[in-house]
C-alpha cells in the first residue's frame, strides 16, 4: 500500500492554497488521475495501490464519482489564485486504471475537460495491464479523447515475470499493442530490469521483444527494492538474491545500445522515444517543474510553488470528499535552496540538460572535471549545455552531488 506520506503543514478543510499564491498563466498545467486498484499486488511494488481485499470501506464502482468531486474542489481552489488554465497533459496512472470500466475513465476525462479544458493537441495517457486491453476498451478510450496507451510489459521472459509477481501472459502484450494501434492510439511499453534471476540474455530477449512491437516510446526502469514490499522480505530472508548493481549497469548500457539501433533516442535517463513528438509530455512536465494537480488517494500536486498530497486510503479519501472537505493530508512550500537542488537534479536527467551559465559558480567550475571523468558530453558543454553521457546517466546522482556540494 505504498510508503508513508511525507510530513508537512496542515491544509485548510476547503483546500485553499497559502495566502498570496498566484499562478503564472504561462506555466503549463497538467493533470494526474490516480486509480489505486490492482487485481494482485506485485512483489516489488511500493505504489499506493489496493487489491479488493484491502479496500475496506471503498468501492471501485463509486470511484469515478468520488474523483469527480475532487475535480470540482480543485476548480474552486484554482479559481481563487488566478485565471484557469487548460490541461496540456492528462495521465491516468495506478494501480491499473483499466481495471475500471472504460466508461468510468471516459467520465473522469470528461470532468477534466469540462472543468479545466484541454489544450489543442493535449496528450492524454492511460496506463494499462496487457490483460485488460481489448478492442472495445481501446476504442472507448480513443473515442473519449485518450491519445496514448502505456502498457506494463515489464518483461517478455516468463520466469522474470514470475519473479516480479506479474500475472499477465507475455503474448497479451502484442494483443494489447495491436488493439491500441487499431484504435489510433500512440503506444508506450514499460520494462523493468534487474529482477532476481534475470540474466543479461533474458534482458536482451525482452528488449528485442519490445522493439519488435514497434511502439512509439519505451521506458526501462532498474528494479529498486522498497522497504515493506514482499520482495524486500524475500531478499532479507535469503530466498532470492538482491539486485546486482554491476549487472544492472550492464543492462542499462545494453538497453541504450539496442534501443538506439532500433531507432529510439533517449530523452530522459529511463525513457526513449522514436521522435521528439512521441516523448511523454506528461513526464516532461514533472522534470521541467510545471504545475500539476494529482487527483486520487495518495496523489501529489504542485501548484505555484506549493506541494500537497492526499490521504492514502481510498476510504479516507472518499470520506473527506463526501464531507465537503479537501482530501489533502499535508503540504509544504520548498525554500530557494530546495528548489535549486531539485532544478539541478531533474534538469540533469533530460536530454536538453542544464544551461551551464545558469548554474551557481561552484557548479560551473565542476563541469570540466565531469567532462574529464566521462560523465558529461564535451560538445554540448562547449555550446553551453550540461548533458550526461551514457556513463553519466548511470552515475546521475554523483553528477548532481558534484554540482551541488
């Protein structure tokens, strides 16, 4: 059911933002819609998700209406801090959003559209488990205005999927991609590497299978062991081995090599796209520090410098909204030092990199050493941008430390 929420300041019952808050009408606005339901809990997952036995007082069939209540509350809050902005991106994440009837997802998107509006050409993504995507589902989502399906492939190798507690049939990934294509949707596939027992050959097989599907976008994430998960307990008991850092590094380098050969270009440490237009604009909104409102239990938001987050459990979330109260559990306003650290941390991860002239003086003096160590590209640096090399992407945290210490 996810890690603990951060500590923070209390939020007024009406959800209002701190006095003096004013949104910048030129800052893009994005919407995240969290659907916290899963059929089973994957052993590695630390997300705020719930199986049917864990809901205790919350109902999936009422969820869309509950979330629409938060959308109405957000509209009142945002009306008080500046002119409304249409959403440039919308992302349904989870959990497994496609466990809900596609009509419920369509109603939630209609609520966003009616309340905030959508920019022309807005990117609208739905995450999906391969076993939940049919032609009927894809057609309904496309008709509702969804433009992109992000399919949780994770691996093409059965024993790796079993190690991750993934229950989908590998063959159903191709079925889901085909259904999305017939509906006219862009397609992304998500992969995870470094699972217990996964070899470099297994990872190559998954990469080959993913590129053979000819998606528009591929995400590949190193497995991270989160405290409190089933996998963490298995490793602690010695039942399965912990991820091998050196093997994961080899896997990352193989991914970058094979994806580049298949026509994909990296644009963020863990993300590759065929063209600039097929990058995930929603994820870029996070990395570039745009505003967004996260709807649903445990969802986080960022509006005009204020961060806030909702209560975690779907029942507590529904109860607060039913009482006419904000579901926000806490908030914070980061200071200038925290914002600068975040700007460097996030900006260094994307292909455009950081403008060297905008870095503090000590950071600028560190750039030459980072180039000499093979962590930063020399050519872009000469043109004024700090861009990570492939080796630098593996050591991105070390680069950030060098720029901020």
